[in-house]
C-alpha cells in the first residue's frame, strides 16, 4: 500500500466536505492532496533555507471508495522519482477499515523564488527529497 517511511496526516471531516450525495466531494480530495504535500514539505525543509516554491504540473486522482460521514480518514504521502525539474509525490487516503479511498500522484516543479522560473532539482534539494525516503 504505502511505504513505512510515508508521512502521515490525520484528516478531520467537516460538514463542508460533503456534497449533496453525502460523501466527500471530489474537489475536497484535491485540496487534501495539496495540503498534505505542503505539510510534508514543511517538515522536510524545516532546517533549510531554499529560495524556491513548488507548483503543480499534473494531478492524477483515482477515487476508489466514497468517504462518508462518520469515517475516520488518514492520508499518507511520500516522494517518488525526482529528476530534472520534476518531482513526483504519491498520496493515499485510507478509511478506518484501512481501505484505500483515494490514490493520487502529483508531479511538482520547483520555481526559483526570485523570478518564478522553473529550476532543476539541485543536489541539495535532492538530498532533502531523498531524506523523505528513509
């Protein structure tokens, strides 16, 4: 399912997350995918000063099972392949039965904070991303 080193994030369900079908709306999952990525990056880069920001190049979301009121959801994320100017991040969201509710893969690109141009993943950045795999 997800690797043992994956970053874990608890999701607190709120009334606003549900649509007219009484399950979590698809757009909400996308928000969570971005929020867990930001939370994980904050942990990874806590002791580093980097002049970059991350932007999304591509999202792929597979909705596998509806999340309903009363469910307890946990998200897991980890960094996959990173090379050139792209880094792939994986996210799994599971319910309290450990059933996979959502599987997502997002391709991110670092931008130089000064000019907002794409930048190649440097050795320093690669070390940070690789530390997420331990």
